[in-house]
């Protein structure tokens, strides 16, 4: 007699799988979020045009479901830890290195970056201009890296040296090698462990380097009101996907003299440059200047000169600008990523006496927004 087959286990597996997909889909729809604070990014939304004729529909739905799946953070953490344990940490968006997290090495065309620098100098014309480009945290930490990782950051260092050879560049790397004064108010930590930005100590050393190049007498840190905010977990840590990190402390320097910050596009008008309430938000770095803005103005009526300084910048300048209020009565700062108009529009409306280009190496080499604003 032919033995009767039992299909119940197979059916249970099929129905169970379909049920699980249905539950996950409902959770993605009913419990969905628009923003991930721990990743600091907007999550993928539902496709706007749900059409079966749209060849990207499956991919769009997969992106939506992967961003909204319940327990997603733990799954991301598990994946990141697996990459580290199997020796593939370099496949992550940010690399763990000891108790720090590093951005992957900057790559790009040195010749293209030099052409961009030439355009910036041409834009300045007869207006005196300087460039300030901090070396990355990866370059700074090369000595403690495994040989294979050190090689790729050595390539970034070569790119940095090639791009910053022009005489108008402030030689920041030389000033990062040792303390510049006898006052020891800050730890010797030049970059955050969990973020790609320089710390107040790093920015202050760069400021002293800038003053030497510009022929200015630098202010002492004792001339500022120093404050601390913790814990701070930066964007580099968020992009790593790893669950644990030793938190940083944000240190700030508020000018002790009168200043006035104006961001007309956002209705900001205030007499301080540090915003303590931002320290406990998902973007703690916004404690400086309340974050990034397309165009802002800082007035300092007691500055040493009555000059107007125009700063074309990225976010590295946010903790740097308070130092400059000692020397310039008016500072106009423009960020190509968020501003309207062109760089030339800013110069013509500001009446600039001097120009400072302050960009990270990655921005200077690869940010296409700068190229658009230079045209």
C-alpha cells in the first residue's frame, strides 16, 4: 500500500513565513518612524507612486521595510559586531580604532582640488585670503594603526600634503605636533573619539596657527568662558553601527566680550554663540552656533580691528569662529551646502576686507556644492 505523505509541516512553514512577513509589514506601517536619532538620518519613506510598472518598486519597498523592521537597531549592531569579529571592520561606514571611531580615508583627485583652490584665489582677487584645512583624525592616529590600515591613511596624508602646498595655506599640521603655550587648561585630545570634528583643544591650536600666519596676536583661553557638556556621541560613532562607545565631552569657549549672532533666514538674533540646550539633543555638536546655517553674521563691537572677515566654511569652523571675534568686528560665514546664491554674491554684499576658506580635506576635495557656488 502506498504510504500517505504528510504535508502539514510544509504548510506550517509556508504559512508561518507568510504570517511573519505580514506581521513585519504591519509593524513597518503602523510603527514607522521618519527619523533615526541614533543614526542621525531620515529613514526611507514609502514609494510615492505605487505602480507595478515601476521597475524600482521592489527595491523601494525593500529599503522601506529594512528601515522600519522592528528591532532594527539591534540587528544593525549585531551585523556591525560580526564584521569587527571577523576582521572586516573596514566594510563599515566608520571604522573602530581602539576606543575611537574613524571616518574612512579621504580619496580624490589632487589636481582637481588644486583647480578648485585656484578658483577660490581667483574669486578673492585683491582681497587677502588664507586657507585652513585640518588634517583628519585618521592621519593624526596613524602611528597606532595596524600596518594594512596605516597604508590607506598614508595615501590620504599624501593627498593632504599635495593639496595644501600653496603658500596661502595655514600650516596646521606643524602646530598639532606640540602645545603652543604654557597654559594647560584642556586635555591633549585634538579630535573627538566618536566624531570626525576637532575638539576645542584642536581648534584652539589651529587658531593660534592662523594668527601666526595672519600676523595677529592670539587671545588666551582665559579670555573666554569655558564650559563642558557630556555625554557626547558623535556622527562617526552613529555611522559605525556598533552598540557601545566611550562618550566624549564637548568643551566650548564663549567670548567674554559682547557679540551678536544673526541668522536672518532662521530668525536667530542672540548675544551668545554657545547653545547649551543643544548639547543633549541627538546632534550635540549643534551646541556651537546652533548648528549649520547657510549664511550667518557675527558682530563684535570691541574687536581689535573694524574689518569684515568672510569665512567660506563647513562644520569644522563652528567651534573656530568664536576665537576670531577677538580680531574682526564683523564675520560673515557661508556654508555652500545650505546657502542661497553664489560665493561672489556673498563677497559683494559683505564688503569683505579678508577671506578665510576653512574646510576639511574631504570637503575641499569632494564637495560639489563648493564647485557650484564658485561658478
